[in-house]
C-alpha cells in the first residue's frame, strides 16, 4: 500500500547514510525514477571511521551543508532507529577523516579542499530538529569544478510544494549503484513541522515524498528556483516518507556562519548571507494632513481645496477596501491520506 495508517509506525529504522558495501535491502522507492543529475554543487561526503558515505551540497565556494549524523555518532535508543527526544548526538567520532569529492560518478570524482572546521546547527543534542552540519573548507572550490546552490532563507516550505531530491544513494533493492549523482523531481512536500501530527517530525523539519535511500543522507531538496530548501535526514523503511531538516528554519545560523567565515578570511560574504530586505511601507492616504500618499505631509494649496482633498481621499479608501478581499490560505491537498513517519 502506498499510504499507511499512522498506527503502523515502526519504532526502529536505519539512517540514510550508507556503508561502502551495504548488505541490507532497501526500497524500490528511491532516487531512481530520476536520472543522472548535472547539479555539480551536490557533492559526496565520505567518512572513514565508521566507513560510510553520504551526500552534501556546496552552498558557497568554501561552505558545504550536510546531515549531522554523517559526521557525528548518535546514541541509538532501545529498539533502534531514531526517536525524537530519545536519540541524542554525541561528539564527532575521534580520528574520523572527512573526504569530499565532486563529480557525477566515482570514476569522474575530483577531491574538494580539506575540511578545516565542523559547525553543528545550534540547539540541543537531540537528533530531531538538529540534523544539520556546516563543513568549512580550507579554501574555495574552483568555479569550474562545482557551482554552489543557494539556500532558500527567505520563504518557508509549504505543504504540497514541489521539490527535487538529489543524492548519491543506492538505486536497487540490493543497495548497489551508490556513488552516482541522481535526482528525482516533481515530489510533493507532504507536511511541515507540527502539521505532520506525529512525534518524530520536529518543528524545524518537514516530510517529503519517497526517493531517499542509503547514501542520500545530507543531500538537498531543491525548489523550482534550484535553491536548497531541505537536507535529507532520515526516512522510513522502504525509503518512504523522508524527513528533511528545514533550511529556512536555520536561516539566522547559516547567515551568521557565512558572514563569520568570510570576515575571518577578509572576504565579502556571499549574497544570500545578507539580512532580508525590509518590506517597504505601504502608501498612506491621510486627508487630515493634506493629500499625502507616502506618509509625508503635503498641505493643499488653499483651504477651499481641503474639502476636495478629503472627498477624493475617502473615495480612494472606499475603492481600495472593495478591491482587497482577504482569504485564508489553503494548500492543495496531497494525494493520499496519512503517511507513516518512521525515522530511518
């Protein structure tokens, strides 16, 4: 069945990061209906202790965003899997070496500069809501090697919004074929944060539509503008119901870190690190202060015109009220009913 009642949620699951030679089966629901991806900003992350591979995304010439569990061990609760409030992170494994590479396939992989700093998203040590890590590179990635993808920091993710999943994960039930960058588009956001109605999706996370398997952890979800809206954190058994860390929910942290790193190197921060522009003040019609339209007082030429200004101003306000009809926002429903959220 495509849709599963919430009462069938399993207590245990597996992380979406993958070993070099995985031996356990995964789902037919994977980044597979997709095709090879040309997004060079999506890169592969390898960790030698424990030996595993993940996906990641370059968001600035020297900044890479991925899932924290790819570099930081977790304490597995009884029953396994990930349970919000019961699955904490511990510090990064001592002696682990992080290797980043670009390229559409393993045969075309090019090493990226070394990781010089690991920065965890602010919050508690709980797995949920905090599965993000920023990797600072020792130097910029050459523009002809990989093109960064901007994070979407000014608009929240919406239910039913379409996105594209990208990653280096496995492609079949034998968990083979990892190491090739693939993408799958036209996937809908199923729910966002608290509206998911399950305890294992945090307020700063959202649930998507299949496609995430072993090796796809840390890979991005891209919106229609090819901006990063989420980072793959975990999924249910059979690679369904993936949970993404919301990039928008961590906007202040990302802007602050990008600015800090740039200033430390004597460089100008990337464009997306700037604070969002203020919304301009609306025009104001204030007959009592004259015929003003921008909040500035512009007295009428003479007292006999004051009555005309008042009349015209009132007419404009009445027309404006008739022209604006406020309606509550309603997102288009996603096909299907409740979907099991079983963190992997």
